C-alpha cells in the first residue's frame, strides 16, 4: 500500500497550511479514475475491483464500481464541458466510456445488464448516483443518446419506483431519480418525490441533525446522506418550491454551526458510525452548499476544512500500487467493513468531488485558508438534539465526541455507535464486522461492557437525559441477546436491569459515573481510550487504582474513582489479530472490572484520560481528589480546587455551599471553580 504522490505544485500563498488548490482536487480525480477504469469490463458497464465482496452479489458490487466512479467523473465533465482528460501521457474519453457503459448496463439483452431491481436492492442506491451524474454530465452523455436510448435508461431507473427501499436515507434516492428524470423530460413520479421528501423530513431531530430511520441512529449519514441529497434536490427543483428549498438550506446551515467543531487540527473528525470507509465523503454537502451560495461560514474556514480533510486521508497508506482506493480508514483494513460493503464501496468518498462544480473563478478557490474552530480556542459544544458533546483541545488539536443518544439495533455495530466517547486521535477498536450477527466480546474501549456469563455487550436503546456544555447523561437497559435472528424469527433480548451514566468533562478528560440496578449477577469491564500504534511496544504501567499506557507521545489512562474491584493492564487486551483499531494496526486498552455478586444497586466511577502528552502516572493521579458517594450524592474536587456534586436516584431539593457559593434546587450536577467565581448548574 502507498500514500498519494502529488505532481501538482503546492500553492502556499492562498493555502498556507495545505498548499492545495483546485488543480490538486482535479489531480486526485484523474488518479482515481485512471486506477479504477483499468478494471472495467469489455462493455464498460461493470467495474470489478479486486478484494472483499458484499452480500449484495457480484453484479451489484460491479455496478458500485461503475456508479461510484461516475460520481467524481460527472462534476469534472460539467465543469470542463469536455469529454476527455489526459493523465500519465494517456488520453481518456471519460464521457464516451460512461455513455457506453450506461447503455450496456440498462439493456436487458446485454451480457453486462445490471439486472432487475428488486426490493431493498443495492441498485436503488446506485441509481441515485447515476441519476445525479446524468444530470451533471447531460451535455456529454445524456444529450448524445437517441430517443430510444433515453427511454431505455429512464425505464431502468423507473424500476426503483416499484420496489421497497430501506426505511432510512434510502428514500432520498427515489427523490433524486424522479426529479432528475423530470428535468431530463422523461416519465417520472411526482408522488414518489414528495412522499419520500416528507418521510425523510420527519427524521429530523433539530439543530441540523437527522436520525437515519426510526431509531436514534445518528452518524455521518447526516452529511453524505441527508443534507447531500436534500441540497441536490434544492439544486434540481428548489426554484419551483422555494419554501421547502429554504427549509433544507437553513437546516444545512444549522448543521454546519456544530459540524464545523468536529474537525481536528489534522483535518479529520472523530471516527464513529457505520460506513467510515467512505472517508472524506462528509465534505459532500459542503460542496453543494457552496454551489448554492447557501452557507454562512467564512470561505477560508470552509476551504481549510475541505483541504485538510482531503490531505489527512491522502497521507495515509490507502492506495494500492495501481492507484485503487482500498477499503479501510487510514490504511487498508477490510476488517472494518460492514456486510453490505465491497471493494468498490470506498469510492462513495467521491461525493466530495462535487467541489469541482465550483469554477476556478469561484471565491472559494480564491480565498485564503483560515483557522479552524480548533485552531482558535478550546471548546465544549453540546448538540442536544443528537445527544452529542463535542470537546476540542486547542493545544493538541484533539477533538472528542461524547455520545449519550446514538445507537444501532445490531449489537455487532455497538463499537461504532454506543461508546461513551470517540476521538480524532485514538480511533476505536473493531471486531469482525463481516460477521453480521456476531460481536467481539473483548472490545471495551470507552464502553461499560457487561456479561451474564456469555459474551460481553454494551448499552443499547440509549435514552438521553441531559446534554449541556461539559456534561452529558443517559439511561439504558442492560440487554443480553438470547436468540439470534433467523429468516423466520427476530432476535430475542432479555433485560437484566438498567444503567444510568453521567459524564463530566474537565479540560479534555472525562469523569464517568454509573449507577446500575440489576437482579442478576453480572461481570463488568470498562476501558479507556485504545492506544493505537503501528510498530513497537507501548509502555504499560499499573498502580493501585489505575492503569496507563504510553506510546508515540500519546497517553491512555483510566482510574478507579469508586466501585471497581479489579484492574486489567493494557497489554492484557492486545488483540491477537493485527488491525484491530480503526486507525492503527494494533492497540492496547487499559481497563477496570467489577463483579456485583449479590449487590442489586451500586455505583461505579472512573476517570478517562486520552491525549498527546507525557504526564507521569503520579501526575495523572492528582487530577481528581476526595471522591465520595453518600445517599446518592457524589462529591469530589479537581486539581485546581473546582468542586463538583452530582445527584442520582430520586432527585431531592438541595441547599449546598460549594467553594463558598450557595446553590439550591433539584440539582443534577453543579460545579464551582476554586475561587467561587464561576459555576455551572444542571437542574432536574
């Protein structure tokens, strides 16, 4: 595997951090296309990228290769109004290639026909991309077809109206397919457009965030799914429906008000959720928002977001020697792929290349790169609608995402959704995602896992309680899977009790306090951040009440503040398999454990610290003092004298004095600085 090798000269006067220009974005498209088109079939309708296959079947996988490569070719074709490009002394007729391939793939008599579209077929997804690409490249592809050929292509796309789609962002594919067909003067279904727009509007949570379906599955599909396709519809038909168009533009603006804080000093975001192999696809709605002139952020900041993100991934070893984009995150790692993904799936990242819809004269390309939010100051941003707390440390550029709402219905995806925190620096550990109904019991990074004698699992069906700056809380059932799903019967879970968790942030470390109520004897295991590395061995240190690991200037530390009765040195959790971390080949996780024996109700509390630094374990042990729990009231001090109280159970009215300041009310959490001048209070 290799990193991307630039040939375009860097331009630091306008891009002082990255040196990237519009020509660099075009170069990436050329190299991507050169690599992927080499694997095209004789009829050009299918692209078979070697490697892992999905559960959708070979034809669907090869259609993915075709349609996802077209996603990046189409903006280039529109912006250049030319059918060809030259790279490495070769001229490629891009428009001719896709024009021929689309005709072959939509022709039932052709050996490379993409097949009939059935309920929940992956073809529905790819047809959404095909439709948008046909609209963008209309002059070079669609307009060259005869009337008969246009009817053939349209008839294939119209199959999507007769089949069922998954009840999530998939509904938007039908919106785009039909809206494009209308714009191209072909038969379409107005009912499908507005029915599906309304269904997806109802998934809106607020503050620019959507859930992906009926459950609180909240992830980066907000970017490359919802906002991307809603803005696509605004471009296609918003002029005829100005009120709805303004609604979706305003929601995108609200999304960017918080999403801008996700970007670390490196340019990446905390990695979480499914389909992270799409890498920088979350830039897609920014591209369309810029095209619509609908965003409020400074163009220089948006340019930094886009350039740093692209550069972050291209500095990783994510390419084969023949310039294919590999499955994985910052390296080749097919282990992290879900069952629906194949070797072509990573090319969903191509959505970001809609930036090429902006001509070279656009102010975005002329703007100077400006500092990101993380470059300006540290922050703690609460997103109550999504149940997220975004914490950024200016000194290190590290961004953490704390989660007390999002979850997934499949337990094998727990590590991607329900950890207490995700990081731009540490990543998270992964089990074998290809096993659709399985999970890895050894995973405990940033998660309170539990077992009744079988596999360890973590929280699900999270119910958010509070989401404020530096404080976030939730409750959740302690569910154990008792029967796997079959073709005829659903999964069966047993509820063994309930858990409540409060997470408090100080600087850039966390205090987690859990209250557990269960009728069963359970084993618990909870880890800190996974300390990832590619080579060598980390330094592991144990002391009474705490575990820590050091490697490559990073620290992962967990301390028992209350309740745990055992410790797990980080080396004890090293996976036997390499590439068990989303970002690194290997990782170690310092952890704590507890067995409740006959206790039905009890507290567990810890401190988790993951950052760049070299603090000794003695220094880390001094960050929290005098931690006490009595009558459901938690009381402790931080290193600088700040005092904190938290209240669990039946919330009582309190009248307390903290550092000389009197506070009263039904207090969930209160904190007062050492000098008594500043405080934060969260009331019931």
